[in-house]
């Protein structure tokens, strides 16, 4: 990747419906690949946090998108 291509990259924020973040990330990734914009988009990040729940005396952990 050339220096000029690296300089053209910028940060963008996309607001998504709660609970649909990963689905939208996958859709954006497939569209980027389909349209050939791989040189312009380096990564798509979805912030998550660990959620710990106790149900029936058992400990469950999962990742949830930050709000």
C-alpha cells in the first residue's frame, strides 16, 4: 500500500439500531469487498463489553455492544 493511500484513510462513525451492530458490520464488509474498496477501508470496529449474568446459580458471560 502506498503512502498516498494511507494518507487518504479517515475515521467515520455509523449509528446502528441496538442489537444489529454485527449484522451491519458484516453487510458493510461484504459491500466493501463487492465494490472493491478494500484499499480504502482498513477495518470496521464494533465496540463491545463483557456482560456477566447469574441465572439459576450459574454464571453466564457474553459480549454486548456498548450503548
